[in-house]
């Protein structure tokens, strides 16, 4: 069948289940870690784990790993512009207190 | 199946596309672009969250400590399971296992309702505790925690807005999966034409993805008491 | 300041006029010279990298001059000089309320002496307004819930327009007033007839006692709240490890949302005064706290000299 | 009108393919949807124009004597909302883009025809929300919806209007999404990216902004509605919120939105300038990439609307610096168009007159934008008539002129008939003169210190305001004329033929009006864009 060769890559069921298991374990880890007081590192750790989970979901459940470059660029662009929104807004909030007392 | 795979594909080819390849690529790319808009849509809320969290950190800690971590964690697990059944369902569509696909998608729907049910329990609890922004907002122990109830209200405003919008996406997702189940049952899809299944799958995983971030940001801010 | 802004402005006008004329004349010249009837066959030209670079890099270079020049002016505008005379302003729909340090109040009219630096400390009691005096080339939005400030240095006696430049509702265009710049002697005379009941700092001190602040914030020793003598304008170590500058906004926040920034070594026990103090009272309280940090001029300030000495 | 002979000659095209209402309202044909958009945005343009006339009449005298201050506030608010969200943003993309992008890439339709139709319905629903809110008493927040005024102090129909904008936002998102997918996936064989017409490039760039920016305004406007309904405190300083957060989120979209408006207009100008100087565009790659650069850099500059709003001094410096960068690609475009004229063979048909007007006025609009990026000067002129003049030079002098030029250029393609050239030239002249008379005095007013959104003003500003109002009446005449002769031309205009301008580009290789399927067979492209060198230089058959 001519159409056959264009069909998308089929990922093995075991990969899906494996990813699922990792995601479940990471969910457990993130909950457990949250009970340990690590100061600023709590949020860093929580977001790192969330990002690992999100990456796994995007790459495998959403097949980005097997998708065209265009799709990958699209996803990266979205993250980039979200980052711009957050980072450039923060340039205001983080530096508002800098210039409060008179100069000279 | 009454119709062969090829017939399904020929029937599904819209007049303005040259071939199935072009149609499928367009449809998938369109879906990803739509997800980009969804990311930016939630992005506005994440921006507000980031700014207020850095401004009113103790209030956010106090607010997050009223969250039930176990319900939140369970819901995270429920969504991950639903994503698995969704992914396997799409795989069945790729491999012509229509019945199995329908079953897996039904399981996905069940997980979806489970998530909403648990969320409803949490919402109910917040509602009865007056943890809903507005004139009736109350937060017991704000003074003891040494934070202004007003700032905790901002935490709850963002909590309700973010999880509410997420829940709305879940409801829409359940509707879409139901549509796929019905169409799939009627034999609308084949390995050469399953873009709707795949796209609804992408949407579902995206909604899961948002929750993966909402959970640590809203529930796990800090366990330390007394701000 | 006005002359500096004008300098940059007319530089911008000159550069813009040059480029506008350049484009206009080129378009006109080409359009006439190569009109269809005179030049029936077009000649294909692909483009030219050197030209592209020229008209990318030259505008970039010129715009960097604009940036640097504009930024320098802005930095000056953003940093009020030390020793500026301070005037508190409260914007409300649809009027300006001013209060001088010496306690005179006026509405939508601002009397100031010529030749002095004037710093405006402004807040709004409803929506966003904007303090705009075109003659001084300054503009600053006036926000609810926060102090913003700007400054100027009037050099000529006269009466100038004051506008609200941020849309604020029905009578936005009626939220206007005038800035009256006077000779210093005339200003002193005006102050004398101003009907002031005590200086702002003195009024602030009275409020400080009335509201019960003084029971915890004792002037002689550290009470349940920190001693405020000599605090203003200096960095403050917070309980959570951060350091903040004790400026007008810090004092405001400490009154309205005391738990947000708790001073190191103290408990978050202070109640909020939100809803109990007006914007004007806040100004007076800020002025009082400020006066506690200026022990040497405190004859009229209201701070007990003994306390000031002890803190040093 | 159609005799028996003509009906046999008349070939099937998108216009005569069904005449009943259903064939229009349920159409999935991008060309019909473009016509639906044309009718709807023209309606909204005249609604917005009506408000503008009342504003100018009120400002004829210093005292606020024609309408009450509340009415005046509603007028400029509704003028802004109508023009920005319901005319400028959809204008070139949703009308000309919808019609032309598939034709230019050699496709039968946009990638998602049903979503395209949905997008028009969303526009109509959004417009209905806005119009109903206006009829019920209007809204007085300014088109910018600044908090806390919009959330706490305004007593007008903020939520209804906000929902209208929210819904219309999705119309814009779907249009952008459709364009991006179409341009990526549906180009005809041989039509590489470097052979793509610049109109497609610029619509592609604008679509990027629609897809990336519009969702942010959607959520922001939703939060405003929630704040108003439930007092959630996110933007309300009395509840601990920060009103500047609203401004950040608002301008994150609304500054790039300016480029949604101007970029497609720039695309139109590239098409017109090349056609009427019979030349390949000078520096094709630079013009194309400048569009993308504007789209991306446009996202980095939003806080230059907030220099005096109380943001951090350091953030202001960063945003000022970045703001200059976005000016560069616009300058590059201007220079390239000018260079394209060099050694061309230039005709002065109406579209070209509009293009000349665009180049001149956009140059002024762009350069005065540089004034506003320069913080020291911005402090003085922001929120004055200087800003009003600046953005009207860009939006009206730039965008509307480009739209009008494009409409004249492709009118024969869309309808199969020519507009009357003499009247069109007269109207172009009226628009140019009227526009400058209206808005140039406002630069001076702004520098003198007249704040915007003022119902009454000090008497020393009157002379310039009278000039401005006089110009506005000339401008209005310039806009009403085309309405009349375009309608007239539908019946009495000369038949255009497939290529009245002897232009290159796939859209000219199919009959006018195009058949429903656009092309008899999918074209194969073997030539570069704007290949006027190999276009036989025959005398233009009609319209002269």
C-alpha cells in the first residue's frame, strides 16, 4: 500500500507503560520531597521534576520526539515566547526597589 | 468493518488537499499551533502567579497549606493514567484496533470524570470554608500566620482561575473524547486517517501537562509553617 | 530639565526631518524620472548587500545615540536630588490635593518658589491619574496603593498648566490645575497666609499617637515594634533575610500591610491600618517618620531631640 | 442584465456559484468568507468613523459643549475599540489575506475552511457583543481598559464589551493559525519560501503574532471581567493587586498587535510597488526577513507604553533599548521600497498613489515612534496628542492607506470589474491631504502639552484643533467616495480580465473573479517572485 510508508511511527506499548511508570514515580518523589524543608531548593526541585515529567509527556505521549522539525520548532517557539513574557515582566518587578534613595 | 481502510481514507480526503499526507500534516501542525495559543493563554495566568508569588510569598505559603496534597497528588496520578490510556488509544487507532481504541478512550473518560470528581470535592471544601475570592472571602488563621488575608485572597483568586480554567479544559476534553469514541465506534478511522484521534490525544496530553505544573505550583509551595 | 528635553526633541526632529525629506525626495525623483512614459523598460536590480548593511547600520547607530541621550535625561528625571523641597500630592476623581511640608494645603493649585528643586510625592485614592506639567516637561502616573515621585526645578516665575494625563473617568479633562511659581519672598508670604495647622510632620506625630503606634514604636528604646528613629532612608534587615530600603513606599506598606516585610528580630504582630488612614494621613505619617531621621533640623519636626540623640 | 448569450459565455466563478443566502452564510470558500469579512469590517469602519466625526466636532471648540463629558469618553472609547479590534486587526488579513493567500500559494483553499468560516462567525458574535453594549449605553474605559478604572470605577458595559473582544480574539487566532498552516503546508509545487510573494511573508509574520499574542489579551480581558464580577483582586490595588500587571499583560499583546495591523499592509505595498514599477523588489530576502524580525522583536518592547506608569527605571531602560531595534527592520523596508523605484518604469495608477502615500506617511509615523522610544522625550509627549498623531500616522496613514491601495489593486480580481480610475485618484488625493491636515497639527498640539482623551481643553490649543477637524471632514469625504464608486463599479465598471495590471503572481493567472476551485489545475512555479523581467510588457488592456 502506497499510503503505508507515510504512516506515522508506532511506538511500542512497553515504551508508553515505561513512561507512565516513570511519571508516577516522579509524582511520588515530588510529593515526598515537598515535605523536606530545603528552602529555595524546594521550588527548584519541584519545577525540575515537573519539567522532566512535562518533557516526557511531550516527547513520547505527544510523539514530539518522532515529529517533524517544524513541530519541534513550534513547541520551542511557544516556550521561548512564554519565557519572554515571564522574564521581561520580571525585569520590572525585580528592579523596582533598586532606585529608591536620592542619588548624588 | 464495513469499509476498508482505503475507502475511509478516500472518503476523508477533503477536496482542497492534494493527498492524505498533506491533509494529515496540516491537521497535526494546526493542532500544535493551537496548543501554542493554549500555552500563551495559560501563560498570562502563570505570569500573574509568578509576580504575586514573588511579591506575597508568605501569603502564598499560607494559602497552599490549606490544599489537600493527597487529593492533589491523586489527581496528578489520575491524569497521568488517563494520559497513558489516551496514548495507548491513539496507538490502537494507528494499528487498526478499533474496539480496543474505544475501550481505552472510555477508560480515559472515566479517569477524566474521576479527576473532576476529586476536584469538585476540593472546590466544595474551599467554598464552605469561604476560600472563594470576593466579599465573603475569609481565611482563618491569617493573623496567626502573620499574613494579610487580602494577599491570601490573591492566591485563591489565581488558584480558582487556574484550576477552573484547567477544569473547563478537562470538560471540553471529555466532550471531544466522547465524540471520538462515537465516531470511532462507527468506523470513521483507519491507520491512514486518524488525525482527529491524534489531535484530541494531543489536546488531552496538553491538559495533563498544565496540571503537571499546577500541582507543584499551587499545592507544594512550602510545608514550613508560620510563613 | 526642560531645555535638555527640548534639546533632544529638536535633535530628533532634525534627524527625522532629514530622513523624511530624503525618502520624500527620492520617491518623488524616481517617480518622475522613471515614469512609464519616460522610461518604458524597467531595469531589474536584485539588491545590494552593502546598501542593505548601510541602511541597517546607520539607523542603528543613530538610534543608539537617541537611546543614550534619552536614557541620560530619564535617569536625571528619575532621581530627585538631595535636599529637594517635598510636596505631597493626592490625586482623586477629579482634583489634585497638595500638602506642603509646612502644612499648607491647596486644591488643584500648587504654589512653589522659583529656583528650588521640588520633589512631588504622589499617590491616588481611587484610580490611576498622571501628574503632567508640560512647561517642566515632566509626567508621572499617580497610582493607588503606592507612592510615585517626580521632581522639577522651576526657573521662571509664572503660572503653568497642570494636567491629569491618564484617563480617569467622567471629568478627566476637568482634572486640571495650575502650578504657580513665585519669588521666594512671595512664596514665604503665601506660606504665612496659608492657614496651616502645624507642619506635616507634627500632624503625623499627632496621628502616630492617636492611632496608638507610639505604644509599640517607642522613640526611646526598642519596643514590641522597632524604634523608628533614624530609620528612614537607610537599609533595613528583614526577618526573612532580605534587606530593603526604608523609603516612602516601605513606610506605607508597613502601615497598610505590616506582615509583608517584618524587621529582623520582631514578630509579625502589628495589625493592618488599611481603611483607617486616608492618603493624606499616610503622607503625614511618612513625613513624620522621615523627620525622625533628620535630627539636626528638628526644631519644628516634632521628634524629641533626646530620642534622636540616643539613636545616634 | 445577463442575456442568454452572456450566460453561456460566463464561466463558473466563486460569485455566481449559488446566489441564495445559505450559499453565502455556510460557505467554506475562502473567497466568499473574505467578502463576508469585507462587508462586516466596512460596516464597523463606518461605525468607528462616525464616532471619530463626533469626537472631532466636539473638539472644534475648547469648551465641552457638543456632548457631555461622559458621552465624549464613550465616543473615544468606542472609536478605539471598533477601529482597533473590529477594523484594523481583521482588515488586511481577514479580507485581502483570506482572499489572496490561497491564490498566491496556488492552493484551492486555506488549510481549514470550516475553521475559517467559524472565525468569521466568532468575529460577528464578538462584534454583536460590542455593538449591543454600545447601544445599551456604551463603555467609557478607553480602548486600553486600564485597571482599576475599568474594574472598579467605570459604571458602563465593560463586561459585555470585554467579552466581545475576547470572542473576536479567537477569530483572529483562527485566521492566523489557518494562514501559518496554509503557507507551510499548501504551497504549490516549486513555490519555495524564497519565491513566495512578500504579501504572504508579511501575513505569515502577522499570523505569528496573532497566534502567540492574542491568547494573552484573551486571558487578560477575562481576568478584567472576573475582577469586575467577583472582585478577585488580581488587578485591584485596594485588594493588594497591582494595576501595572494589567498594563504589562495588555501591552504584551497590544504592542505586537500594532504589527498585526501594519505588517500585512507592508505586504500589500510590496506587491503594489513592484507591479507599478515593473520590477523585482529590491533586496527580497531583506524585506521578507524584516517582516519576521518585526514580528519577533515586536514582543520585546511592550513596556515603552509604560515609561511613566511607575515601572522600574531599569526595566524602562531595557525596553527603551529594545524598542529601537524594532524600528530598524521597518526602516529597512522603507529603503528597499524606495530603491525598488530606481530605474523602474513607473505608472501612477490609484494603488500606486496609495503606496506612495503609505511610504511617506509611514516614514513619519515610524520616525515619530522613535521619539516615543527615547525615554527622556517620551516622558513629556506620552499620553498627549503627540501619541495620538503618531499612531494615527501608522494605523491610518500606514495601514488604512495600504488597505485602500490593496482593495483597489485586487478589486478587479475580487469582482471582475474595474473601479473608475479618475474618481479613485481623486479619493486617494483627498485621503492624503485630509489625513495630513487632520493629524499633523496633533503632533504640535502634543508637544505643546495637550493631553489625549480630553473633552475640553485650554483655549490656546483651539487653532490647531480647528485645522484638525477641517482635515477630518476632507478625510471623511475621501472614505465615502470609494464606497460609492466601488458599489457603482459592481454593475457598471469595465470588465477586468484575468490580469488588468499585467502583474505577476499566481493570483493573476486565474480568471477574475476566480473559479471556486481557484485554479483549473494546480500551478507549478518555475520562476522567482516578481519576475517582471520575463513578463511581456504589453499595454494594459483595460482601465485606461
